[in-house]
C-alpha cells in the first residue's frame, strides 16, 4: 500500500491544476493517501494522474472514496437521443464520445468544441466532483479548459459584487454544446434550476462565481437587458486567461475536478478523429450564497 510520503504534488498552472505523482489508482489507497489527495484537490481544484491503466470498476472504486457516486442524469424523452449511447450500460458512467457504431452514438456530447459549463448545474443538486479518464484521444485538440471561479469572484469589482449579491440565475440544459437555450419557447420540459449567482463552497467556505456561458441563461429580479449585460460581463470575466488552465490530454490521464469551484469547456478537435472519455461523478447538494 502506498504511503502519503510517496505522493508528490506538482502544480500545472497558476490559475489551478496539479499533477499527482507516486500513486497507482488501481491499488487500494490508505486513508492518509486519500486525505493528502483531498488536500491537494482543495488547493489546486484540478488534479491529473498520468500513466494510469484503469478499468471502469477501478475508476468508480477510486471516485467513491470522495463521496456517494452520482447517477447519470436522464434527459427528458424529447432530448433523450442527445444524451444516451449504446455503450453506456452503467448508470453511474457517462461516455463523452463522437464514436458511432452502425450510425448510433456510443455516448454523448461528441464532436467539436463545448462552451464553459458546470456539470449538472441545471439540477437542484449539482455534482460535487467530476472524474474523467481518457480512453481514446484525437491527435489534436479536444483539450479540457478549466476556469477558477474563486479567483474570478475575488477579482470582481465591488460594484459588481453588490449587483449580484442575493441574486439567483436560471441554469438550463437542452443538451447542446455551443448554443444557448431559446427562452422564448416553453422550457417546462427542459431541465432547469435557479442557483445563486455566487455561492459559498460547502467545503472550503470560499466564495465562487457560479455562472457559465452554456447553461446560465437569465438573472432573476432584473430586466432582460440588465440580465444580459451582467451575464455577458461575468462570462467574459470568468474565462479570462489569468483564471484558466488548459489540460492537454495524454493517453492514461485521469483528471478530477471540483465542480463547484470551476467551470470547464472543451476545445475543438477534428470530427473524423475518435475521442472517448469515461466520466463519473460524486453527488452534491443544493448550493447556497
């Protein structure tokens, strides 16, 4: 069994991100090693373990050390074909892939870039943590971009902090990758929820901006014009280079992130190149200001 002294934490970026060395995730890990990983996670928000050879069971077993595993969200029937795939057989696993078998997707959210978002931010209880393993990678592109929402909130002007204090925003998901939901239509059957524009992280007690370009659609209690103005400013602010880290995947990478303190996105990759990522999550709870 590994000892906590074997664990090395190597920062990957100024905004967030660290590589963890000295750990084989196929092995049973002591509570001390898990505690050291958790501390590194709190400090860096995104952790990468390179050179891992993980089965689906290995991935789920490790993720469960950090809390109850989350179930894959079931899309409403009209949107079901955008979220399901023929290789998705475990309810706790989501396959993010552009691969098709006989013209049928094996997973979801396959091609091209994907705007910044919060995993399941459209639900009452957004996932607490996300874990992603690279099974097949394109030769170029398909990077995962992370933005530190602690830093983004801290850097807001005092005026903006006052404008968003006590405000909630609509998070809504129509299973698109780079397109806003049209709010002029009936959204009653589209998954959505209202969350504070800035939350207090339940573990670290730090304030984090809690909006994203893909799924945050409207701020309550202000005009549509003011809502659009504030959200555009917050989107652009949160995605600034000084708050972001771009993870360039290598085969064998296992990446885990704090879904309540970060937003994340995907860069474009050639659609003819295969990409298969295996995701699992840890359940969360309602978030509060």
